[in-house]
């Protein structure tokens, strides 16, 4: 099978491959996970100034990466276009706290996994992340109390 045949097949099949219930479920799971990440961020935030806009960005990042994953998985032509479009996007905002980077990656990877239909992975990884954050923040609070 040549590259031209593969692209033609991909383009022709892409119009019949839309599974609306699957896409809706993936986007709903991504939204719910994003809300959980938002709540965890708000609960465990220890910085100086809490940024509500950053917390909302975590929810949006989760849903948007799910959408990109859904679009890429249906068509090889769209996936090449997305890769090209996303390669020109750069983040210009400096991350002030390294923990913010952890939350960003958590939101992005959860969106990707939800878009790929790996819902169990999203739930298990979320539980591990929440457990890890709770464990380390509880030890941090105890260490702060004993150092005074």
C-alpha cells in the first residue's frame, strides 16, 4: 500500500468514523478530571498569590488536549496538520512555581488519555497523583511545625 493510497483511505474513512457517543464520553471524562485537578490544585496550593485563572486553565487544558487527541486519532491528514499547527504554539508565560508545571502536565496527560479512551488509566493516575500530593503536603506541614 503506497502513501497515496493510505492518505486517500484515511480521508475517505474519516467521514464515516465519527462516533459521537464515544467523543462525548471522552470529553465529559476530560471535563470531570479537569474539575478534579482544579479542586486538588485549590486545596493543595501553598504559594503566595493563588491564581484562579491558572486553575481554570487546568480544566481547559484537559478538555482541549482530549479534543486534539480525538481529532488526531480519526485521520492521518488531520494529525499531520495538528502537529504542524501545534509546533508553532509556544508558551511565553513563565511558570512561577514548579508545582504548577506538575499540574499542567497532569491536565495534559489526562486529556490525552481520555481522548484515547483509556479511562481506567485516567482514574488510577489521578488517584495516585492525589495520594502523592496529600502524602507530601502532610509531611511538609509536619516538618514546618517541628522546625519552628
